[in-house]
C-alpha cells in the first residue's frame, strides 16, 4: 500500500475547465507514475458574473437576460464541481491519496492566462495543461490560452497533454544547448527512479549538414553531439536510470526537424516528448518560436513537455 505523502513538497499545477479534454489531462496524470510522488493541484479560473452586471437588471430590458446569465453561471459551477469530483475519484483510483490532491477554484481576476501564470509562480515543479480551451465564455478564442501559456510560462516546465495513453518511453530532443541539458535534468529528476526508458534524439535538416551552424565553433556537429549524449547519459544515470534504458539516435537529412521528432514518436510509441525551451545561443528563440510550437502541432496525439 502506498504510504501517505502529505509532507511532500513538490507539486504540479493542473489548469482545468470541466471539459472532456481536461479529463484526458487527468487520465495522463493518473497514468504517469512519476507524478504519484507529487501533490496535484486542480486549478479552475471560474467566470463569475461581475457584480456591476447585476445593477443592469433593474431595467425591464435586462431582466430576462439576467435570469439567463444567473442560470449560466450556476450550470458552469455545477459542471466544474462534478468534474472535480470525477477527477479526484480517478486520481484516487490510480493511487493518489486524499492529501495528494487539492482543488482550487478561483474567480477570474486579470484573465485566464494571467491568473494561471500567477498561480504557477507559487512554487510548482511543473504545469500540466491541455492544448486547447480553458474557457466556455462565448467569444473567447479556443486555444489562445494554451498559446499564451507556451509563450509566457518560461520559469517552469510545461506539459501539453495529448490523447495517447501513457507509455514508459520518453523522447528528448537534443542539441548542445544548456536548455537541452535542462530538459535532461528534469527528466532525470522526475522519472529517474522509474522503469521508464529514454531516447535522446538529434535531428539535422538536409540544409544544415554542411553549414557553419552545424560544423562551426558553436555548431552541433557529430563530434559535439557525441559529447552531449555522453553528458546526458551520465546525468540520467545519476538520476537513477539504468544504462540499458538510455538510448540515442542522430537523424540527418531531415526535411523538418519538428516533423521528424513527431514521426519518430508516433512510429516508436513515445507518449511523451521533452524539449528545451531554447536552442543554441546564436538562435536563442529557435526552440520556442519554431520547433517547440511545431512539435506540439505535429505530434498532436502525444504529450509534449517544454522545459
């Protein structure tokens, strides 16, 4: 029987909106065994009707609409309450205990994204979210919150959960940047004592094979990458990984770096892809602006973690 872990310090933030998509996020957390050693905070930004709106109900024209809005708010609250109950039951079934799960429903203050970011600053080890949604308010662009989180949450690892069931295989995209090694460190710390296997993958596009970016002093040529793989392997082993559970591969001549990573994840059943937020220094925003977002789009059934 799993011991009670009420005194554990690390926690993950899980923004939810009561939808079926959010429930898939809960299922991922339930199946991703390393999270069982953390506290799960289920966080909902609730769209309560502003107080000033009720002042308008004194006019005959607004009276009927007020009744409709009050009913809308009540239904949304009932929906999120039922969702929380279902989520807690699912997590408890997977092994989480009562002290491992906390429900936080906060009224909207500055905006969905900003409220989530403000909460994420309270000492979380990771944020685990879905790709799209977080709001049922008419007129809000679906997916905009996820995009803003990817851009703004640069101080904590961010998971975007896919639909595929959890496998014990992790794919880490590598170059010779500090950010890539930070991704390795996160994987080592989070999953090192499990029976997971890790593959370190480095993809070189066909137009980069003979370029200075690949072979230059700050490039990521084959010799440099062998050293990167060696350092990454050492870090994973120090974190608890068995030697036989660590693999690496270099793919050259690819048409698309992100597309190749997504294809390998699909073909070889890696349910989780981990990327560093930034690439090598001369293209500081490379991973964030291009590869990470493209991998999230291309590997739409896989869970992608940006570190």
